[in-house]
C-alpha cells in the first residue's frame, strides 16, 4: 500500500508545557498532514479525516527533537481509507548538556502510534481503481 514519511525538527514554538514538552495535539496535526498527502497520492483529493480508532502516546516529545512521522494506507474501501500512523524520535534534544545539544539515537524511539479512517467521496476520487 501507499506509504509517506515526513522528517522534521520540533521547534521551540511547538513546546506547550513546562520542560519544553510538546503536546500530543501537535503530533495528531502532523498525522493529519500525512493522511492528506496519502489521499492526494491515492485519490487525487485531500479527502476528510473521519475518526481515529486508537491513539497511543508512548514517549514524550520535546522542542529540539527530530522526528519521523509516517503513515500508510492499510485498507481501501469504496470511499474509506484505513491508515496507520507512527511518530519516531530519531534525534533527542539534550538540554541537560547545553541549550543546543542533541544526540542522534542508535535506535529510533516510538513516541506515538495511531490508526484512523479517512473518507474520499466517490465523486471526488480522480484516480481510476481496478
């Protein structure tokens, strides 16, 4: 199935709580961006995000972390598209060392995972499927 990855650095503007903690809503917005790209690739239309079936916050994110946000279409219905999403930390900010210190992780850390469903109305689908 179709898969998309976005690689980005969380900035100070993303920090919402004490200790430069980034709120989970930021990641959900990024999952929405990935879903939009997946639908454009698959259907030629942005579609609509209908619902999350599950969202698991597994590891905190902080300003200065670099993350990979990934999404994949796992099932295609007549108008529905089921998707899975993950957010992994690849570089961890290290404010304990200095204000600008960071460390490349040997293994990515799974921070958030989710499943969701998007809808592309039949009359908006621009790509012909067999």
